[in-house]
């Protein structure tokens, strides 16, 4: 079964949070990220999912929190 990832807008970022900018994402993660924002919770292939970390934040047009479910 492919991992499911939820991407939610974040209004505040903890001081000790891991934050990456969209430009720092690689390959399939960079391609899928806009779709993840648009479609919400969705399954990803394992290789793409492993490019994200549970609880990290990605700055795109705003800050988004990544959660594995």
C-alpha cells in the first residue's frame, strides 16, 4: 500500500521546525507537491513519499505542513 500524505496550510511555524523551500524538493516530490496542495490527502508512490518527512514544512506560496497518515 502506498503511503498517504496530507498537506495543510500552516499559519505558524515552530522555531525548531524543519522547513524546506519548494525549490529544494527533488524530482517527483517537486512535481507532486502542487497536486498535493490542490487535492489534499492522497496516496503517493513510496519513492516520492520518502522524499518528505512527517511534520516538516514546505514553503511554496505559503507554508504547508506535511503529515503522514
